[in-house]
């Protein structure tokens, strides 16, 4: 990987930084397109493994982006992705934060918040599909069943997260996922 490719990755992450409304998961589809489909630096399975690894790392969830950068290009990839994803949005929030606090009831701000909801939902569902695709291509019906059960329980019962970790671990041990 050369400096031009790293700069391109950094600039792409800078753009994605401004789309992280709703969390890091909203930018995973485009990052997957960059790292897997266009550049071939990671496989689909490697990308999903990087996301899973990033989830278990202590700290903010945005570190998933850094883990993917590390897996794709080592330390330089980690710096390019993490600085790229953090810097623009941090600067924007720093500059706009006081205006938002002063104008929290402004009609345009409220419209932006309401209008962003479908965008966030769609990007989050796209990320979920992207991460599930490698599992589904291997015929992991248990994975699909576990995903449907967990989705259904989100509306019905507020089960503790540790219970879901135990259910997922048991499904893995039994070879269902």
C-alpha cells in the first residue's frame, strides 16, 4: 500500500465521518465497498471478523473503524481510518454545538432530526445485511434464526445483554452459527 492509497482512504473516511449520524454502523456499507469490493484489502469474512473484533475491544464503538484500518493496512491504515473518521465530525460538533444548544427548538433543526431517522434506519439495516451476508452464504440457518429471535425480542421483552451473549455463545458452541 502506498501513500496515495492511504491518503485516499483517509479522505474517504473524512467524508464518511460526516455521515455517522446514528453511529459508526451507518458507514460500514461504504467502508466495506472501499476495503473489500474496490480495493480488495479485506475479504467479506475478514471484514465481518474485523467488525466483531472491534465490538469486543474496550472503548467507544467507533474503534471498529480503526480495527478495520489495521487489518487492511497495519498501523498506517489504523491512523488513516481513525483520524479520518474522528477529525471532521469532531470539528463540526465543536463549532456547531453552541448554536444547536441555543436553537434546540428551531424548526429546521427539528426537521433535520426527524428527517434523519429514516436515513439512519436504512443505513443501519444495510450494515446488518452486509455483516450477515458472509454467514448466510455458508448456509448458517441457525444464524438467521438467532437474528430473527433477537429482533423480535427487541419489541417484546427487554432482556439483559448478558443473556443475549450467553444465547449467542451457546449457539456458537452447538455449531448453529
